[in-house]
C-alpha cells in the first residue's frame, strides 16, 4: 500500500493516458482536500485517468439544490458523497433528548433528497460512502441497546443506507466502515487532525480510503478481475501431492489443513458469484486431479474448475494457454502461487496478470487476499453466477473443432440456435452487467446502469435487442447486445454493439446484423449508421463495420444502406 507522502508526490505527476479523463465530483460535509489529493495520486498509480472537481467545505446542499451550480456546470460522470460520522455526531448532540431516537430515520430522508437532486440535474453515477462508527460509551456496552444513543443510530443509519442503495441502481457503495474496522479506530482517526483541520481520516488511513474509492471507479470503467489461476501444492492444500500422496496432503483437520479448507471455501464462493477458477500446476495431470476426485475434505471439485492444466511446462506458457481457452484479457486474471520463483516468472513474462505476493503462512492467505479487494464489482443479477459449465463446454468445442477439415463443417456441426428479443425486465441486470464487463467486442464501450437499461427498454426512441445462443454442447445464455437509437425517420444509429468473446467467429455477429436490419426495415428505416471508438482493449472490432459491408463516411463513422443489404451467411437457426 502507498503512503500518504507517496500519494501526494504521485498526484503531481503526469500519466500517459489512452482513455479520456473521467470527471469525478467530490462533495463532503468535512474537509476533503487531503482525500482529493490521495485520490489523484492513487488513480495515477493505477494509470486511471480522472479529473476531480472538489466542492468547498460543507457545501453539499448549496451545490445540489442549485441547478446552475459549479457542480452541475462541471457535468460530472461520477459524484462521490462523503458525509462524515463526526459531523453527524455533532448534529445528533444538538438535538433534544426526545428527538434523538428518530435521527437515523430523518437522516436517510436527507440522503435520498441528495440523490434525487443529482438524478434530476445530472446523469452522474453516485458513489456513496457509508458511515464509520463513533462509540461514545454513554451507557457502556448497553449503548448498543438504547435507541437514543449515537452508536445505535449510526448502525441503524448504515442499515437504512444499504436498503436505500438496493433500490437505486445508479448508487454505488464505498465501504468506509470496512476500512475503519480493518485498520482500527486509533489508526483510522486522528483527533488532532480533525479538531485543527476538520479532516476525519488520518493520513495513515487516507491511502486505504483512496483505494476503496478507486476500486469502484475502476469497476465502473470495466476494469474488473474475472479469473483466478491457482497453483495446487502448498496453495490449495499443504504438502506436495506427487511426493506425499493423497492421504498425507494437509486439508480438512490434518496439520495446517483448516487454513487451506477455509481458503477453498472462499474460492468456492467467488465461483458462485461469477469468478472463473482455473488450475495451473507442475504435476502429472492424473496425480493433480486425484484430490479433487477422491479426497473427502476437498471443498473444490473438478466441476468447479473451468480449465485444468497440469504438466511440466513453465507456468507463464500454461497461463497463456488458459487465457486463450477462456478468451479473456490477461489484465482480468490473477495468479496465485506459494512459490516466489513462479510468481516472479509470471510477473516478468505476463506483466498484465496480477500476481499477489502471498504470505509465507497459508493461514494468512485469506485475510491478505480479502484486504486486496481484487473482485470489486458494480452489478449482480441476483442469481448464482456459475459460468464454469460454460467454459468447460467451450473447451470441448475447441477440441471438437480440430476434428473438422473446414471451419464451415465445424460450425454446421454445432447445431447452433440463436434467440433475439427486445430487452425484457428479467434480463435488465444481466444486460447492465454485460455492458460493464465487455471490453473487447465493444464498438463504443458505453457502460449502462440497470436503471438506464430500464429507461432504454421503455423508450420509443430505441430498438434495443438482446441475443442468446445455445448449441449441442450447452447454453451460452445472453451473449450479445445491440443498442439501436432512432435518428430521424430514416436512420438508426448503433449506440453500442457488444458481444461476449466466448462466441467469437461463430457467425453471431452476422446473425445480429441480419436481425438489426430486419427490425430496422420493419419500422421503415433505410440506413443504419455506426461508430467505432478505439480503446486499448477493443482493437478486435476496429474493422468490424467494413467487414460487415458498411461504408466509411468519416473517421471512425460508417453507414449501411438497408435497401441494398444482402443477409449475411450464418449457420445459426432462430429459436
């Protein structure tokens, strides 16, 4: 972790940014200058291009309740709201004794009013910090039971805040309380700094808070981790399976086994929330598979592993193989290995892969990785996110592909069936998630919240199409989106066209365009226009429009004449 001094220095440096700056507004009821500097420094350390506008001290309402304020003139894309518990404590103590039991209920109303003002005058996404705790022990431990104490009210307010955020898809939490709990109040809060400068976070804690905010900002830009590649010996279990044998590896209650069991439980949970698990081990494959198949104390099973690679090749080469099988970016992968040599090899040869410096003691693996917070996300469908079967089926497809002489023969053999429909309510969360996670096949890299998806689906100004695919190996689910916006009576503009990389080169892009043309012609349109906005990750679609028959009208802009369009060849049937 960086120090406050290092972040101050980084904040003054320049970075070579390929992406345009994200405009972030910072509003607080306390002093925010130090936090602004820490955020600028941490963002530059992470090579994230942000531009921060900071409101004056305790000017939240002045800025939010004036549509012509400096805040709205800045046109922020993200607004960070920091309501410090120390200021709330002062408000709480200014109330009469009789009024204090309704403090949390009244304050959540105020916060919702802030959100309403933002949503009325801006399209910005809101980052809302929750509240740290101040336990003044007015009744000792019994304070937690009395609704007129501040500790009771601040805990109630945090719960009300969580419930309120659940109802607003464009509000994203920043868990300030978690930082306080991890660091401890004495490290998190500096009383002298607060009373002299109204700064509610110590300089020791500032880098950790900056990281928490930056993690959310990065996730909103699609910079998320999707896959954990794991070593086996002394990483998932204690000991060496090839030397010790299955009966002597440490898992369950044997030796250091409880630490590895706890670690596996966490990995299993990550898989259930959509993280891909892969194995990369220097071992004989059958020996490496044996604990997954036969050891009674293994939490992880082969059915949890999307790609299993065990051989005597170097691990950087095997990670390349895994990346190619999964068709994801190296920057979305994490490699876990207890061996410093292997970690350094992968860092040197695959610098985009994140390689944590695991502690020597496996009992500390879990706490260390949880503190790193590698899996920040900004969407969740509400359902179990197990994609393991999808990736295992994809591995079988790749093996089957080698049996055919031509790609056409292979595509015919898949017996593909595609479905197209307008955005439906039950799909909104998944659609928003796909816009947040897709980076490679994404022509304009526009991100949408669930609330924005809902508005687009309702609007007569759009033709929003979602696409699903299944074949003889399994069901891919929802894998493609076309956001078609009406421009006048004759033109449809592709606001965004994105697709999961799992289904590349199978004719889905041709199928999507055919269906877009059908929808356009049915409503009397004569032209579809599109734009390619380059990013460091979407170069694969740089020539998509010309390949699909569009004519270039200007730099990055293309048009397709629907009256002369000939449907593209595809081996997909609809259904």
